């Protein structure tokens, strides 16, 4: 009988995990209280996903019809009932959950790239300022202080483009009659 129960649960819970591919499912039988325990994580899905609720409730109802002398309980990791040694675990093929050591390793690998990008951007801004100063100086020399010419370089201001950009520089020339 236990092997039929376990086979039924493995089949149904595999379907459930494939239907909700971001969940992890653990199964164990608690001998002390004689209950089949199914743990579904993450708890945010367990507590807030109505479709998931409906699906595991259907499995529980089907289980009780097929095995009327058995008990089943669906829990999540915040339950006082725990699975210490699961008989099987169904989990996503990939996981976006990182522990702090994994995050540190990933960050350490990307940190030099971030620093390098920052250096490139800083160099570009510095080069742009040098080009601006060179153009501005050339215009002043070539135009002999042309009246009414205003040289603007940089980007649009925040109100026009939605982005807060820095105006690199501007020069106002006096108007002569």
C-alpha cells in the first residue's frame, strides 16, 4: 500500500511541479504522527498563488478518496511541521535563489567589469570636456568674439528628455551692432 501511495504522490506532485515550475516540492512520511507530508516552497507561492492552492487541494482530495485510511498534509517552510529527511525532492531545473556565498562569488567576478566600465565612462567624459574646450577656444579665435553666437554642448535637460543629464558647457558671445 505504501508503494502505491508513494507512486501516486510522485506522479501527481511531478505534474504539479511542472505546472508551477518555480516551486520546490519535498515529500516524506512522518511515522510518529502517521502523516504524509508535502512541503511546497517558496512560501510566497504557497501563501499567495490561488492557482497553486487549487491544484494541491485537488491532489489532497484525490488522495483522500483513493486512500481513505491515510492522512496527508501540505505545508511550507514556515510551518512547525518539518521535513528533515525527504523521500523525494522535485525542484526547478534552474534556480534563481543564491545564498550569500554564491552572491559574493558572482559579485567578485563582475566587480572588475563594473570598475572597468566606470573608468571608460569617466575617460569618455574627460575626453568630451577636452574636445569642448578645444572647440570653444578655436571658435573664439576664429570668430574674434562673434556677436550673438551661443555655443551649447551636452544633452537636453531633464524636463525635455526625462533624464537628468549634465550640460557640459556653454559660451555666450556679446552682440555687436
